[in-house]
C-alpha cells in the first residue's frame, strides 16, 4: 500500500458533450508575427534601453513615410492618441464634440476624458460612417469639434466634413483605428483633420500587442502630443538633459508612451503592411463576390473611385426577416470553425454609461442600431488561406439555410 494516493488516483475526467470538431478553424483575426518580429524583440531585450529609444523613433519615421504624414507620435493605444489630440485642441468642461453613434466606445471616451460632452450623430446606411447630412443640425454654440471614424476601414468623405468644420470653426479628429492603408482621393486618412489616430491592437492591420500612433500635418499638435504622452516633461531623453534631473514639467501629461519592444514589433510589421493590405483586399473582394447573390444579406459599400477602404473585415447585414436569427447564424458559423465578430454590439449612446448620462429613446440612432443588431463581421485578414474564402462563403450559406 502506498501513502502517495496522488500517483494511484486515475486522472480526473470531465465529461463534455460530444461536439463534432469543425473541419477547419478560421479565427476572426490573428496577429501576423513571425521570426522577424521575434528576433527584433530579442534584440531590444539584449539592450538596456526599453523606453525613449531608437525603435520608437524608427517606427514613427516609418509610419510617417508610409502615410505621408509630416509628423507621427507613437503612444500606447489609439485611445491615448485621441485623448492627446483633444487635450491639445483645448477641449474641456462645457464643450461639445460631434461623435458618431456607431463606433467603439474609445472614440467617445476620449472626448469625455477631457470633461467635454458627446453629441452623438447616427450613421449613414450605405457604409456605417457618420451621416454627414445630420452633422450641422447637431452643432450648437458649445460645439468645439467633430470626431469621425472610418468605419471598418472605409474612408469618410472628409472634404464634406472639413467644409462643415470650416464653416463653424471646429477641430476635427479622425479615428483611424480600423483604417491603416485607407485613402481618400489618394491621401491617407488621418491627414485631413487636425490629427489622425491609429490602433495596433492584436487584430488590427498591424500590431504591437497594444499601441497607437497619432499623425498630423501640424507641428504644434505633434510637439504637444509628444510632451503630454510623457507627463508633460520637456526633456524626456536623459541624454538631452544638461545635467541629471535638469528638466521641467510644462503641462499636465499622462504616461501614454510606447515602449521599445512594442515599437520594434511595429517596425517589422510596417515592412509587411503592403502584403497584408493586398491580402485583405483580395479576400474581401472574393468574399463579396461569393456573398452578393444571397438575398438575405446586404453588403455595405466598400469600393468606389475616390474611396479606398483598408478592408478591416467584411460586415454583412442580415435583412430584417432574418435579423432575429443572428445569434443562431453566428453560432452555426462558430460550429463550422468560422470566427466572426460584431462591430459594434450597441450604438455608443445606448451603452449604460452614456445612456445614464444622456437619457434618450431606445429607438434613437436607428441606422446605427440596425448595424449593431443585424450585422456579422467576417474575417478577411492575411491569416486566411486560399481555400478559406470559399469555405466561409459555403458556411454562411449553410448557416442561413439552417435557420430558415
Ligand atoms: C474605431 C475604434 N477606435 C478606437 C479603438 C480603440 O483602440 P485602442 O485599443 O488602441 O485604444 C478601437 C478598438 O478596436 C476601435 O475599433
């Protein structure tokens, strides 16, 4: 007899209901990291400079070159970039900003973090972008700015937005979290307004795990963002200080810095960006082709002369009779191994924090609500293999047939 019962005890088995394994697994998004990124991280780890170093500077330079931006400032999220942009533009209590109802909560939080108030505007049905025709009606004498989001990578018609902003003397911040690679009239998004803000969260066009970038044409915006991302300290790099501790704090800042490890990954990702974008485009076009003939689906506009989408994903919208079955359709796709997502679960003004702050009717923001309730975002990223697109199309057809 042994006293060590652990060695004689049979392994614990947890019964799970038998579920057939899907023939393949296609995640909604997957960070595309390979030996180059791993090597770059090890390189940084072998040095002693983990912040305020050459990788961040090189990543900023590479991003500026790619987008055509005169200035790029790396930070640790898109939310941080937007917050810095609004802080520089002087947003504060008593001010209002026009914010699209159909977006990630970060777009609105960046305004609220400054103590200002969001005035939400509904989406247009064709693209999910802010309905420009409704912006002027939402402007009051307290409005200081317009926040636009290039929804799922599709550029907003910035020329129309800028015309309104000029008429009312308003600042414009572009949320480009899903729009790296998107252009309007050949110019990269993010350079139309006062600042453009990008995200490098893992499933974005490129990743640094967490990270963001602010681009701008305006040197003052870049200078101020660079100071405020590091506590408002005027001399951040120790080497720039005439003697140790020789620095001052010129404004109220945050710790929004990007670190060297993240920047090293970002730099490698930039070298692969063209390939990533080409794959997204090819996958999205092939998916659109295969899904266009399905009567139960509407496909938002994604192509068109002046507007070049960054193709973050392909959001299909279920026509009304099928909308109630969205959860079942998504479950069915999941069982087939197709990863899907929802952009976004609810219009921002319908989220509890905003609903309590700005009480409004449940049926407000009808277009944004329609996207939130009826759309399913399908993967188009560079992680898809060539057979995956056909498999996704067949899976969508089967999933719809299964709920009819
Ligand atoms: C439109 C939009 N803006 C901002 C963000 C927030 O980005 P980050 O996580 O880099 O702050 C997201 C996140 O997905 C987003 O979809």
